[in-house]
C-alpha cells in the first residue's frame, strides 16, 4: 500500500504567529513589571530602585528572552539580604528577594504563564 501526502505551509501565518509570540513575551514582561511594582515589595527610600532604574530589557526578545532589570549599584545587595530591616513607610510589603512570589513555588508563580497565554491568544488571533 502506498500513501502520498502533501503539506502546504502557510509561511505568512507562521511569521505572524512568531511575531505574536515575541510581542506577547514583551507584554508579559511589562505586565510582570507592573505587577511587582503594584505589589509594593521593592524596598523604597528615594524611589530610585523602583522608579526609572527598574525597567524591562527587550533586547533579546526575538530569541525568547526578556529581563526585568534594576539598574542600581545596590539592588543586588538589597535583594539577596532579606534579613535587612526594610523601611515600610512607602512600600508596606518591602523586603529582600522581592521576586520570590513570582518564581516557581511562589504564591504567584503562574502569573507570567497565564499572562503570556492571554497575550498570545489575543495577538495571534488564536
């Protein structure tokens, strides 16, 4: 028995879906950025750590990587030392390791996945 099949790829649609995936990733990073800021978990004294120095880096979005960046010299020290006593005058939930809720095992671990699904469906027309 012989079987013959032909596969026609809709390259225009594949390109659209690929672009939608990249845009959805960027929107997911922005949504996570806003979610973290709104949760008021980032320590705040002058506002620099959660202000303009906290941004999304989309430079590698086409390869599937986006980053949330704190561009201050002291961000790493504050993040990795949850034993510090953080001022809660401006951000009531300020603490070290402020991304932990959104990482695997955290209380909001599914936030990024769910946001990405919604954005991809909307942008990809799926």
